[in-house]
C-alpha cells in the first residue's frame, strides 16, 4: 500500500469539509483515500486550528526536535568527560 503525504493545507481542508456535515466521515475518508483512524488522529491534533497555527505547530515541533538532539549530544559529551576524569592515572 502506497503511503500518501498530505500537506497541512489539505488536512485543514478535509477537516473543514467534515465540520460542514454534508458528508459522513466514512464517505469523506473514502473520497480522500484515508483511513477513519487517520481522520480521527488528524482531528485530535488539528481540530479548531487555522492554517497559520498549523504551520506554527509544525515549526515548533521541528525546533523541539533540534533542541532534544542538542541536549542528547551535550549529555554524551558530559558522560565522556566524566569517564575521562574518573580514570586514575
């Protein structure tokens, strides 16, 4: 099965279609080729957000992952220094 990648704009548009209530969620999911679980996951994450807020959320997630990586690298450096200093010459 091919994995599709939807943009934030597409996700927000699909959620807005669902809010209008013209189609059932099952019909909407079939139309866009997504699973019901995917729709509910998107709704839990993006419900009530505007497009600018979704972009900001993505930016914050990216920044958070960079900070986590920096902290992990710093912890490795600290552990290496402790190991070096703990050796008896």
